[in-house]
C-alpha cells in the first residue's frame, strides 16, 4: 500500500515553497518557484498542486492533507487571504482554502505563518514534549503563536503587541511601546542608527557605507565583537524583550518559550543567554526553572515546516 | 425523583460559606460559620458537609458534585492547600480534595478563588455567551482567571503580574511594576497617601483621622466628588490598568473582560467608563469593538458562586 504523506505549501511574497513529508514531519521531497505578480493566485496554486502531486507520485505516496501557511492577516474561519502587505495585490480576498480544497479534493488547513511555525516547533522541533509553549519569531517584525494544552490557539491575538514600554516607540499597529515596536530587528537597527546620528562613536560606521544600512545583523555582529554602542543597543533590546516575554510567562506559565526568526537565527545563544538572565531577574510569580527558553529548530525553513505541521495536526 | 443539586464551599480566612443550587447556578439554600483557628480543617470541613447534606435533605435534593473555592496557592493536581497567607496555619498541606471526597463520596473540584470566580461569571454571570474571556478581581490584590474556548484555563499563571510599569513599584511577588503592584486597591491607597504626605491639598484629609486610613474606598469617594488629588490618583491607576489589561487583550483577543472585586464593586461605571476609553486609545492590533468590558455579576458572593461553578462545570 502507498505510504501516507502530507503536503505543505509556504506562500511568501517572493517564492512559493512546497514539500511532501511523512506525518512525523520528515521531508521526503520539496520544490519552489517564484511568486510572480503577473500570474493569478489560482494559476500559482495550480502549479503548487501539480508539483505536490508529481512529487507524491514519484515517491509512491498517498496524500492525506495539505497545510498552507500564508502571511496574515487571514480570515481563518473562511480560509480567505485578507490584505497581506507583502503579497501581490491580486491575492487580496483570494479564497485560498476553498480553491485548493476543490482542486485537490483533500482536507486543507490554512493559518498564518507565525501560528504555523509555533505548531511546527511543537510537533517536530524544539517544542516537542511541551504541552504549553509560546513561540516568537524575532525578525523584521515580531509575531508569535501559542500552544495551550497541546492545541494551537490560532484564534488568539498577537504576541508581538504586548506593551513593553508605555509611551515608547510608535508601532505599526498604531499603539506605542509594543514588543514589536521596541524589539524587532527593524527597531534594533533604528535604535542603533539614532545613536550613530547623534554622533556616538562605534565600529558600526566601518561596517556600512551609509548609516541607513545598519541592520539587526550589523548590530549583532558589532555587539559580538564588543562594540560599546552595539552592546548598549543589544542589552536594551534584550531587556525590553524580557519585559514583554516575562508578562506572557506570568500570564500563561508555559513550559517553554521558543524563539525563531532571522534575528534569533543570527544571534543564537548570544541572544538567549542574556534573555534567560533578564527573565530570571524579572519574573517572580512563576518559577523560571519550569520554563525552558530555547532556540527554534527550523530557522529559514519555519514556513515550510509550519505548513507541514498544519497538515500533520489535522490527521 | 429527587432534584439534582450541586454544592459549593467557599473557604475564607474569616468564614466558610456553603450553598446548594440547581445546576444553572440558582442558589436553593445557603449557610455560613466562622473559620475558627482553634478547630482543625478536618473538623470544619466535616461541619460544612453536614450543613450541605442537611440543606439537600430539607430541599429533597440529590447531590451530584461539590465545588470548593479556596485562597491560593493550591496544588491543583492533588487538591492540596499549599500555604495560604490568610488562613490559620493548620490548613497548610491539608489534603482538601481527598478528605472531602472520601467523606462525601461525591466528585469534588477544588480551585483557587479567582479561577472559580472567572468560571462563575462564564457559567452564571456577566460572561454568559462568551467563549473567551478574562476575569479580573480588583481588590486588595489583583487576581484573574481565563476562560478559553469555553474551558477554564486553570493551570495558567497570574493575570495580576503582567508588567505595566517597568522599574515601578515593588510587587508582593518580588518583581517590579506588576499590574497588582500598580493598580490594586492597596496600591491606589498607597499612591494617595504618598501624595498627601508630600503636602498636597485634598479633601481626603477630611475623610480620615490619619492619612494611613486612606483606602481605595476613600479615594473612590473623593474622586467621585471631583477632588483633584483623588482624581489624579484614579486616572493614573486606570491608565496603568489599561496597559496591563490591554496587553492581555492584544495577546488573547478575548470577547469580554470582566472586572470584579471590591474596588470594582465600589466604583462600577466610574471605573469601567474611563477604562474603556483608555483601552480604545491604547489597543490597536485587536478591535476593542469586539471586546466587551463588563462589571462582574457576583460582587461579594463571587466566592460562593465560584465554588458552585466548579461543581456545575464538572457535571
């Protein structure tokens, strides 16, 4: 009998990645192609399904479900793409789930990428064995997903928008001092640029041609090398991050906090070690001994593993 | 056939209240007696059970379950009282659930009072019809309980310990700037006292013999009358409260926020109106149009209704 397989589709603004995998998340085969703005979402999803079916046939597998991760906001009840800022305009209001379901005649699960990544870590990654965890992606922005009692709480709000600095930086959401506004890679870069513009010395100046090119990565690199300004920005970011993550730990008492996204991938323990120390210092109502602070298992592949996790979670 | 009844026991530091009710929470009969420190918890629970059984007999009812609300911390897995600061010392390590279960031969559900009150509001009170809500008791301290997808998330942490003022007032938990440390009745009174000690004029001075007697109630009363100092303290408290509640709204996107406890009972809409305005102003990622901010239905009786809700929730 044919092997049971699941499929994942990771829809991003620049490429669409697909994979087929065993139910435990082991990828059997994958492929990707560009998200050309000139092509309709129907056309692109048609190509994704053809690719998946071809891969499944080659590997003598029988598909059981398709998971799709997509940049939010999404209408989760109806599986409709809302108005993702990083996607071509013709994706607006695209009925993603019903289109793929009717084409494939398979169960299709659609969710936003941060929720999907949280589920991937829980089912296949650093969060295996933890019934209650919070996943954060620290990247251009900050997103998150919550697993409560082994279930993805996908209808909940946004972990990146707890307040860490009342009256602080204006957030993209319109509020002030959100975790995302103070601790994302973008915010870290902005803070470093402000210090540089005020004339403070730093080897960051030697790493870029223009101060505007200072990124989270250059700040991380300079902080690792002990640059005073970069270290100050890093410490301030970690400290603010611990306020937001600490509030969530106090409220939910999860067994694990898992950090993913580009900033975490670039920094690793250089981020996690001071963050654990700050959380130990700040969080008192819940014992941090019972809360593991871990790096995500799926760095750049979190989207694809997230899509596969959605499919696996539906079996 | 005898009517099916549930029983509730509310264990407090000064009295133990019991009630029997229909499953929908309608109290049929109730009674209470003092928590005498000279008597053992076994003795007092024996009296509670005798009272319950007598009431059930008088009303021709058949008991189906007993719910018990008790001041935390509790070991919820084993139903053991831990070390409640407001109870006589001989309650420490008392195996509450197993004792009452073996005596009554009925299912017994034990939880802390804030969780129980959250469930009572969800099943019988202001939270009926909302599958996802957060309940806060604003009183001497601040406690809370979360209902997620119609289930009490009773293993979670403490809603009173999200950070609202980093580097702010020292909290009883050992952290700084927690919601409880900044917005409880105790904190409101402390803030008013500090202003008075610094010499600021206020009619609060006329309401008490000694500045130390200024309480949340006197601040509420003076603020209602337009006293400038009391109004400033009130506004600052509400503003900080909105930071903490706003973070929880952003994270969980509940359908309702329900406020109970003595401070809320004393202030009502005088608290809720400015709080709604501050939340509307602060919370952007979640539409506050979808979040009702409501006063709890069970003021001083939240403990007893909470205990009954635990029993009702187990049927």
